[in-house]
């Protein structure tokens, strides 16, 4: 990030876009975020629909005044925190090294 | 009704004003200091991209945890129990969309506004005008919600019950906010958010521990006490359905609301703009991670506070208080710690409104000055950046004035509900275009325009003709009835419509700019050419 002035010749973006490295970066990003998005949205909508249309099931007491609805709600918090941590790990391990290399090639190569 | 009278009379007006004034003075000093380094457009709009991920994460939680989150959700849980909790889950899960799909890519492709991202590979002027329009509309709804909350809070805390007196206080809040924004720019506003977030989260933390302590740190016991307080039928506080489960229509309305909440966050312009205050995409990621933890923990606090208010204050008392369900948290503070804690929590709630309103105002003014003035009217040839920032400041004053007027009109409306409408507009008008433009090669100008204007129009029309505006006792205009759309929240219809319009629009237009898309995609994923501007 300490590179100096922007050189006049623009990099050949289309070649970079089709390079093996970049294709790999895109695949790694999309293969993680798309399925994960489908998963958490499905789990959220399932929770919403159960709260909305399955009152008796969600009102089932598990212990004390804590019922299934509340536990599922708290699990939404847990799953959000877990997915956040998983993504950070994935990004640090599998995305950042590749994207940094491509960026250095682009910015250093002029 | 005795506790209610206490609740208002017990509040020490001088103390409340004193604590709040202290907050204003401290933040103003910081804003003035921050303004010394405000020289250029990048300073004013994006604080010179100079905040760290952690700082920005705290500021995002400050921007996001509005009065609706604090007062509205706690109040809904106190009155409706479980159904109030559902709001906070939607508000939190929504952040995963921002984290996984939007934050980093947006940071890499734009400069200050949503319009920058769209203009990257589409026709500048029409898409900028569209992005600015939706930014202004979403900000307006959100502002209305915050200012409406300010009125109720004033009534409760300062003992001002006549509308003229409340209007005056709303005006004072608005004027302080305008000062923050025009002097401090994004840097000053960000510091206000950071201070406010720290106060709000620690205030809620103290109250949560206090409430739990009263019930032996037993959540089940606390919930049981809230049930007992209601007496007959109190059991429904624990179960879903108290607010939305009455009819088939209200259940459908709930699905609509849930969809708007989870898809709205990543389209909120004042949240998107925060991603530009950090130097790199990696810092943007870090800020969202911090925001998710802070916001999630805060919502767990509101669960305790809501049931705590139900147990210690009682739903009847809350609903009878000025400000209705919005006064649950302040009344709980009074029940716990008397006038001093009420004064502190009141000042925190006020600071919350002030900070969120400032964040919205700077976003709306930046969008107008940068997209409409500099790029649509001046066609991007106004190389005089000082003029652009001047326009932004003037716009901030105008928006502030509109917010003051809107707040006076909307005084007394339910804030969580008004915010939900803002989320519906953001999810319909902004999110489809953002996702298409970041991930779909075939997206183009017509797709963006159809999606933004179409989503916006459908959403607004459905709101205007919904029971939220007319035809019910709880409507904005209860005495007239011109509603024909059955749902109070339009998301269930308007969000899919906006996605479909964007798809059809893009498919029916021949425009395509593959070279620009290649550049945008490479830059969005790698951050090339977007991070060097500031070396730290």
C-alpha cells in the first residue's frame, strides 16, 4: 500500500481477469460466500416462518420459561457469530494471499 | 397510574439537561479539533480514509444502533414479548450480507458514494442521479424515524408535554446536528459515532447486569416475573404471535417485515458510506466484524432490558407514558437507579438520536453534492473540489431543516416501525442494484435504472396506500382511509419486483462494457489502484 504514483499506462484488465490466478481467487470467493449466503438466509427464513406459523412448536418449553422459540432465536445469534469467524478465517487464509499477489503484480508492474 | 406520574416527575429536568449538555460540549470540542484537518473533499466525505477497522467498526455500530434499536426494540419486547425480539434478529443477521457480499467489494470500487460504484461501468449521469435519489429517500425515512423518537423522548424526560415545546427541542437537536456535520465533516461525525456507541453499549451493559442481578442472573426467572406482572394471559409474552400472530394477514405482514430487515442493512446508504472511511478492503472487513460483535451483543442486552422493563415497570405503565413503548428503557432506568440513571440513559438516548441523524445527514449531503452537483449538473468538470464541499455543507443545512420539520410532524409515531419502512426502501431500491453490479457481468444502465426507480416507486406507492398511512387507528392519518394494499410493510412485494425489474431491464438493453467490467471485477477483488491514495 506504499506504492507510489499511478503510472499512465493502464494495466490490461481483461488479461488479468482471465488469468488462472484471478479465476482461482474469484472461484474461492464465490464458492464460499454464495453457499454461505443461501445457508444463512434459509436458516433465517425457516426461523421466521416457524415463529410466524408454528406457534405451538415454538412455544414448547424446554426448561423454566425458556422455550424452543427463544433458543432458536439465540441460535441465530450464534450462527451469525460463527459464520463471521469462518469467513474471516477463509479470507485470511485463502483469499488475501492471492489477491495481494495479483495486486502487487498490477501495481508493481508499471 | 401512580408509577407513571413518578416516572415523569421523578425525572430531574435540570440533571437530564446537564448530562446531555456535557455530551454535546465534549463532542463539539472533538468535532472542532477534527475539523482542523478537513481540507479536501476526501476529508469531508471519507475522513481521508484514515480510520482503522476497529474505530470504524465501533462507529458503524454507533450509526446502526439507532433510537429504534435501543428504545424501540426494548419497548416492543416489554409490550409484545417474543415478537419484539424478532426485530433484533433480522437487524443482526442482515450484517452477514454486508460482510460476505458487499463491504469489501464496495470499498474497492467506489470513492464516497453508491453512485461511484454504479458509475464505474455504466452511464455516469443517469445512474448517479438514480443512486442519489434513492439515497435521499432512504435517508429521509430514516431521519423521520429518529426525529419522531426525539419528540417522545423529550416529552418523557424534560416534562414538556405541549407540542410547541417539543417542536422547539426537536429544532435544537437538529441545529446541533447540523453544526456537527458542516464543521466536522465525516471525521467529526465518525468521532461522534464512536463516543456515542461507547456510551450506549456500556449504558446498556450496566442496566443489563443490574436487571439480571435482581433476578439472580436467571433469564428464565426474569421472564417469569414479566409474565407475572401482566397477570392473566401474561404467558403470551414468552411465545411468538402476540404482535403479528392475530390474523393470516398480520402473519404475512411479519414475513414481509422480516425480509425487509434482513435485506435492508446492506442497502442503507449511511452504512455503505462508512466503508469508505477506512484505507483498505481488509480494514473494511475488520470493521464489519467488529460491528457484528458489538451489535449482536447489544441486541442480547435489549432482550434482557425489554423483559426487565416488562417485569419491573409493567406494560400498562409503559403504554400509558408519554412516548408509549419507546419509553420502556428510560422508565426501566428510573426503576433501577432513580433520577441519576434515568438522566444518564436519557442523555445516552438523546446522543444516539443526534449521532444517527448526523450520520444520515452527511450521507445524504455527500450524495447530493458528489453525485448530483459535481457529476450530473457540472458533468464532472467542476475541478473546484472546494465548491463541491461547499454544496455538501449547504445541502446538510437544507436536509437538517427538512429533518426538523419532518420530526415535528412525525412526533409520536412508533420508531421501530418507521425504521422498518426505511429498511424496506433500502432493500428494494438499493440492494438489487448493488448485488447485480458487483457480481453480474451482464448488468447495465437500464437494469440499474429500472431496479432503482422501479423498486423505489413500488415501495413508496405501497407504503402510501398501506394501513400504515391511513385507515386504521394506528395509522399516520387515522381519520381518513385510502388504503388498498393490505400489508403495513411493502418488502414482500417490492423487493422481488426490484430484482426482477433489474434483470429484465439489463436483458432488454444491448449496452455492455466488458472491458470496464473486467477492470471493475479485478479491482473489486484485489483492491488494486484503490488503496494507494493514502499511505499509512
